[in-house]
C-alpha cells in the first residue's frame, strides 16, 4: 500500500482505531467543520468542469496554487443533506492542502473505505471516491512535466 501524506495518514489511523459509533460522530463533527468555497475562488453557479462525477451531493472541487508549489483545495457541496461529502471535503482540505503535489496525486480513491468504513452504499462510495480522484487529478495537472527542466531550488 502506498504511503499517504502524513496528516491524512494520522487522521485515517485515528478513525480506524475508533468504534463504529465514535467514527461516525468524528465524521459528523468533520462535516460540521466544512467551509464552502470562498467567493474569491468560485461562486454559483459553479462551472460543470469542477463538478465531481457521480457525486449524489453535487460536490465541486477547486485547487488554488500556493507560492511554495503546493495547492490549497476548496469544495462546494450543494446538497445540504450531503454530510458525508461535507465531512470528506473538510478532511481533504485540511489534510491535503499544502502537501507536495506528488503525494496528493498518489492518494487512492479507495481511501474512502478507510475513512468511512465499508458500509457505504455503492452510489455514495462512487461519489466520495470521485472527490478524492478529482483532488488527485488536480494535483497531477499541476505537477511539473517530466519533459520540462526543473529549476534549482
């Protein structure tokens, strides 16, 4: 199994150590910490190219470059009942913003099962994995191309 970025691995390990009811409560709390994409990044109506495919909660993802070559991730979840999507948005924003791009790009979509457990419906699983995959894809898009010379640091 690939190594996850440190902050994400610590959070996932904490969730995995909990009883199911405590895990659910921690994820509900994460959902309450969800912050919608700021207006200086995007405002409704959101462009379709930022919409997560297969997400029942109508989630959207943006990546904004940081000066150190990393990205900050922002989310909009248009379904007010989309607590799982809000929880995942909060987790991904906190644990992957500011992380080296190659580490973010390598995060597998099935990390959703380690975060939420295996009890998710197929539709919910697909939507949440779509959120993770979209974040990883945005990181890959911002990785320096192998054909471009790297500048000395």
